[in-house]
């Protein structure tokens, strides 16, 4: 199995079913997990999953 540790903003957009513009807004949100490699913005997959769970739990309260 080919497992990636990070995903691009474009992959985040597709994974979440949101526009690329919304994905770029999201990665600029304080507390959203990102890594910067030069000019690239990468999202660590495991940190994203944890953020998503934490955020969705906060929304249901």
C-alpha cells in the first residue's frame, strides 16, 4: 500500500469536497495543521484527521 504522510491543498480540497479557494482559506486558519516546504503548503494526514475529529466534536456541543 502506498501511504502518503502529507497531502497538498489540492488533495485537501478533493478530500473534503470543497473548492480550492475554500481549502486555501482553511489552511490559513489558526490551529489548522500545516507544514511549509519552501512555497508549498503541506498538510500532515494524521494531524488533519485529529483536527477534523476535534473540530467536529466541538461543533456538536
